C-alpha cells in the first residue's frame, strides 16, 4: 500500500475526529473537562473503554504472540472478568459514595495527603510508561511503512502525533473523550474483523471452511490452558494475575475510572462495566483468532515471518491482504494510536491538578486561572509523553510490547494495589514519609525476586503474578510502619 494512500486515509479520519471533538467540546468548563458534567451515557462510556483498554498493543502485539504462547493469553482475559466484578461492586460504589474526582483522594481520606500523593505518583508513572509503550508501537508502524521512505525522522513523526492529540483534547477533556473513544473503538474493531474475514476467504481457496476450522481447533496455536506450575503461563497464575491486572489497570486507574465517574449515577456506571466485560472478552478472542489465521496465511504462501512478532500483522495487512483490509487496518491503527494517549493526557492532568495542586480545595484561583494552569499542565504532560516515547525507541528490543506493558504494570501498579487493599480491608492507619519509601522498596524487592526466581525457587519463574507480589510487599511494609490501629474513616 502506497504511503500517500495511507496518509490520505489518516487525514480523512482525523478530520472526522476533529469535527466530533469540536462539537462535543463546545462551552466546556472545568466540570466538563474533569467529569463531563456527570452526563456521559453509560453505553457510550462502555464502548469507548473497549478501544482504550485494547489500544495498539493488543491490536498489533497480541496476534504476533500466538505462535509462541498460543491462546494462553485467554487465561489472563478470563481473570479480567473477576476483576471487573470487583470494580463494579466494590470500587465504583466507594468512589460514588465519596463523590471523588480523583480516585486517589480515597487514600487521602483513608490515610493522609502523603498517601494520596504517593498513589497518584505511582499512577502518573504507570500510565506514562504504559501509554508511551502503546504509542511507540503504533507510531513505529507508521514510521516503518510511510515516513522512513521519505526520510522523516522518528521524533518528528512522534511529535506530530502528540500535537494532533493536543489539538482535540486540550479543551473538552472527558466530555469530548467519551465520544471520540467510541468513534475510535468502532474503527479498531472493524480493522480486526475485516482482517479475519480477508484471511478466512484467502485460506478458504486452498481448503473448505470446515477443514480450516478443524485445523485451527486441533492445532497447537489454539491451546488455551497451561498446567505447568513453574511456567509463567500456568493457568492459576494467569487467572488471578488477570483479575489483579483488571483491578489495577482499570479500577485503580484514574484514566478509566474518570470516564466511569462521568456517568450520571452508580447504577449507570455499573451497567457500563456489565456491557464492557463480555465485549472485551469477545474482542480478545477475535484478536487471538486473527493471530492464528495470520500465521496460517503466511505459511500457506511461504511468506517469511518478520524478525519482530509485533511486525506480523502490519506486514501482512499492508502488503498481502488487499486494499480494503489494508485501509481498515490503517484506520484501526490510527484509532489505536490516538486512543492510546488522548485520554491519558486528560487524566494525568486531572490527577496532578487534584492530588498535587489541590484544585478542589483552593479558593485563590479564578476560573480563568484554573483553566490556564490546567492547559499548561496538559501541554507539559504531552511533552513528557513525547520524551518517554523517544526513550522506548532508543532502548526497545525484540520483546513483544504486550509483555513489556504488563511487566511494567506489575512493578508500577503494585504499590497502588497494596495501598487500596489495605485501606479497604483493614483498620490500619498509616501515612507520612514511610508511604513512598515502602512503595519504592516494594518495587525493588519485587524486581530482586523476579530476576532471581528461577535460581532461588527451583526453576519457578514469575509471570504477571508479579503484580500480586508487589502489592503484598507494599501492604506488609505499610503494616510494619503503621504503628497503630483505628476505625476506618471511609
């Protein structure tokens, strides 16, 4: 597919996106930016969360992992369901009862302001790294298939994408994002389904559809369950880690919860999760099926596989599946690119303004000053995000990005999991300087155990359950520093 055609379709897509952003962002104020005036339709929020949760990492990286891990990623996805139940019936009722804008204000009420800032700081680092990894993957595809041929350096491509995101998020915030995310989800899912259809039709030319189905069902790539307890892919490790990942990366994540909290009521927010959950499982199954078909298609035509597994889907979609699947792949990738970072700039700004600058309790700022300061912070985070993407470019290796994203989550979201678990399940009171110190020690301890687990534990290797270990170390450290027990203020 010619680079000019790719850019042409991206331009059409972005024009439509900007029109939607302008329409929804009219007359936006602080309440519109932070919580969409609590008027977001729950169905729109649920559909938007699909694209935000998938992003370019799932869109590109998960299909390429099928050759190595088969359908084993479904074990994590099954765990997500348990995690979403916890979010719907434990966390959302808490957030609505306390009337939170930043969910880390719970830590401030339950413990003290230092705990709130610590939780927010870990979120800022977590989301910044995760979003940068997602954006890097998507931008790298555009760089490889379009801009490299024109001699345009990667940093200019990345800066252009960040500027485009700023153009439609700076004003409307959450009020705009709940609609633009749904728009982008539609193209992301369409790209997946169209590729599946194109691959099925191509493979059907060599064998009947029933033969293809039986080949996939009986082949190694559709194997789901792993019962080797020492393996990182062991079922129970993956399942409970999946539940924990869903809790921390959705329920303890300001990026996703800010959209849920923009619904008019708790009941609407819970319906949002109820709709989001089965669709999320179905889309992940479709992505894994896509991966199996990609490898079958490449094998049937004798196509050499790219060195990086993350390049499999882009290479086949843009060079071997035909013009229509290629166009929808480009639009899906564009949706993944913008969806990976648009909302995160808003929620990083929200968390910093509420948790560090105490916007909700300050009376010394006029409305105009608040908006100006908020926009300056929004732009500053865009710059930090760009620098982080360039760091990924400098140090990225052949590892599948989905593994890297979840590994980073295990380290950076673990302290959040420990803080919230302690706050919700005990009467322990703690705060002050020990909180960030314990958080850093928990991360360091998890890394030490992770790097030496095979040697120290008879071949056992940590997988995604590293998140649970990190959270446990954080909670234990808090208990040891707590000093006293008191009734919970929450």
